[in-house]
C-alpha cells in the first residue's frame, strides 16, 4: 500500500491502534518544554516517582518568560535547571534562543517523533520530523515512556508548484493557506507538503510554514527530507542525522490542495485572527506605529538577510518603533559576524533578547489604538498586551519595508540579494547543558504542587459562568504576559486571571457559585497548548465545557484534568441553570432556565471516559 509521509512516520512509531475510537498511540522519540508550560510538566513528571526520563532525548528551554521581575521567574528557572540535571534532560538557558528555532538547529531529525508542550512544536517538522504540540501532562507522560494517543489524522496533501516571485516569502504561503482553510480547518489533520515547488524552499522556510500551520488547528505539518534538508544538517554539523524521506508516489490524500507559488503575492493576517487574510495591496497606506521582527515563525538567519537587504542604507520612519529578536544565539552570532546587525542598528532597530518576548506578551506592548506589524504567528485579541491595538501578521519583507515607509507596503518584485545565504553556521552550544544526574530539585516559595481534583458526578446541576462565541482562544481563557506568567507554577494564584481580559468578574463569580459550566460555540480553546487554560478553570470549580466543537489540544487538556467536554450547540446565557446527566453512551443537557433539553452521544473514547471518572489523568497514578 502506498503511504503518505505522515503515515510512514506514524506507522513506524505505532504502539497500538483503537479502530473503534479511531485513535492511534505512538512512541515519542524526543520531547521539548518551555518555561511557561514546563514548570507544570515537570511537577507532573516528578509525581510519577521515576528516576529519569525514558525518551531518546528531552530538552527543557527557557525562552518565554526571561524577564526576571521579582523572584518568581528566577525561581522557576532554577527549578527547571535542577529538574533537568536530576532527571536526564538537556537544559537550554535563557538567552540561548526560542525552543523551536534551537530544536530545529540542534536536535530535530528526519523521521523522528517530537512532542512538545507548546503548540508551535511542529516547527521541527520542516526538517522531515513529525512534531506535535500537546499539553504539559501529555509531555510528562511521554517523558515517562508512555505512548501518545491522537485521533488518526486525515492527511491534507498540499502540492506546491513553480517558485515564489521576488518579494513573496514562505510566510505568504502559510497565511494564504490559513485564509483558505480557516483557523479550524486543520483540526485532526496533518498538512503534508509535496510537489516540485517544495525543492525551492529551504529548511528555515519550511519551518516557517510548519510553525504557523498550528493556526489551522492541525495536529502537525510535514515536509519531505531531501537535498535541502541535507544541506541544512551539514551546515549544522549534523549530516549523520540525515535520512531521505518522502511520500510514496501515487499515495492517496484525504484532501488535496494545489498552490501555484508563482501566483502568490504578499498577504497579511488582519486583526484579530490569523484567518482574517487580505492581500497587502488592500492595506496599503495604513499608517504603522510599530514593527516587530522575530518569534519562532520568522527569526532565522535567512529572515534577517531579507530584512537587512531592505534596510541597508535606509532609516526607520520617525513614527515607527522597530525591534528585532534573533531566534537563537546561533542566529545572533551569524548576523553579527556577517555585518547584518550593523545594518539593522544603523537603520534604527532596537535589538531584543533571543526569546519569545513580545509574541507571548512579554514587553513591546503597542500604544493605545496603535497599528503593529509583526512577523509572528498569532494576533489574538489582547495577546500583544494592548487590547485596543490592531495587530497584523506579515512577512519579514513586508515588515521591513513598512518600517522604512511608515505605512503598510508591498515588497512584490523587490530583489533581496545584498547578503549571502551561503555562510558558515557557528556551533556554539555554550548555553546548552547536558545532565549530570547530580542536582537536587530546588523549589521556590511560588512553586506549588498540582492540586488533585475529585471526579465530577455523573449527574449534577450548575450555573453557566460565561457564555461565549466562536474561536475562543487559550489567550482569552488564560492570558499570558508579564503580569500573569510569573504565577504559572501557582495554580491558586493564576486562577484569578481566568478570562480576565474579557470578563474580569469570572473568577469571583465561580467562587460565589461553587463553580459551574462554560458554554461556547465552535473551535473552543484554539491556540496555545497551555494546560493552565484547563487546570485553572477546574480549580475554580468548572465541571464541564459545552461547545459546538473543540480545538484538539485543549479538548485533551480538559479531559486530562477531569473537565467534561460536551460537543453540543446549546442556547444559554450567563447564570442560566444547567443540569447534566451522562454515562458512557450519551449525555443529556437541560437548560432549566429556558426549559430546553438536548441529548447526544458522548464523544469520548473508553480511555477518555475513564479519565473523567477518575477526576483526571493524575489520579490514575
């Protein structure tokens, strides 16, 4: 049988398969965590009582919350470092770079499986791996040697033909695709790229596409491993990791899309959703206040070659604040040695640390009502730290040209050949530490063990704590940023911020009513893998979330912590009284206030139902 590349990797790693529930469990080769989600993941791993991780490789990165304002962040970083050393995990210190950029450079291998406690883990799929984002508890289980279970994904074959025109980039490919498929169009699917057009894309460009593929809600994305992959690995001094991989010719995809690269032009994701896509030409002359270039999507050496080619000999517009953040220490060294950093500084750019920074709301919040162009992957409401800001997602070329002109500008036709891409890649791993198994775990006063929750009853009555529309993100549920992230290892404290950007009384209302239920429309929980968006509501007494549909990672996080996810479209408003009765076969939901009853099959596997009965995955240990 001819196979897609996706199923070649999945079948090679398959542990078991549940045909009735359409799930597959696979072996995970590598894991990655970052500091915003890693603290929870390692507290969970410690609770298993093991002496070391069971994976081929696990890496702990500090890249999200590197602003050490007060003791909390520094304490968490010390905790992460000592856990890594004690349990056999490679540790990447703050300043070494963004987890996905570093993982692509130093660790990801073609044909391998990677599970990360960050939704943009599929970045590493640009090298021919199958990398998947998940909640921290699932990653902790993988580190313990347990298989990872997913719905058997459909595979969308995206055929790329011809080559990009000057001024059009890989970012435009994925923005175009998100506009076409929407932010929920990839749920329980893997986006697999093939065709002659693939050969023209470098590994960093492929990584950009796989990275932002998370905004489709996809399980992962994947590119073949070919001559471009070999060239990248040779430059990293890792040519021994190369393995040629591609789909079998004539394999059948569940869905097929063809993109003519030569017909694409620059696009932008407009406020406040990645699938609100328009051509840059439609936005020309919009005045720009801020431009940020970096993030795990566009912070490679190649990205800064393009930016410097545009900025050379020019000056950033006086009304624009331009900041750049190289994705890794390696990239920072490269742009320093090759004269690119000088060009950026002379043009008027500010240089930020090699970290996630503004993408996760850590600094660089725009002014009130400002227009901010970002080469990032998300522009959800409030994510920038300024609720009134208008955030556009664009390519590095659009960002750089707009920074100079002071308004959104189209770089189509612009040739960028001022700097060479044929350069040496420095091999400085001075901020990567191999474990010695000698440390004792250090836990600061802000670090609290994860609470264990009692199982919910099979029949209960509760009030609606909030009623929501489509595409509620984990940023809506559990905001990030400098105000909230320091409490990521303290569930009691961080629960005070649940839904705080859209309903500041939510936590108070939950406490007054002893918890309740959440009601929403489609694609509830899209975006980040942060399991705090499930744990903190559970701590506040939320027993069930009723939504038309759920994002993949968040639904699994809800189940992992004993919250019942009910896929149902119901009519409900704030403080309506809801009764819920469920068993293994079905769930009956009654809106007592409106006297309306709904019955539906319970969309859970036997294993997932067991977790709900237990009160969550941690209660099974």
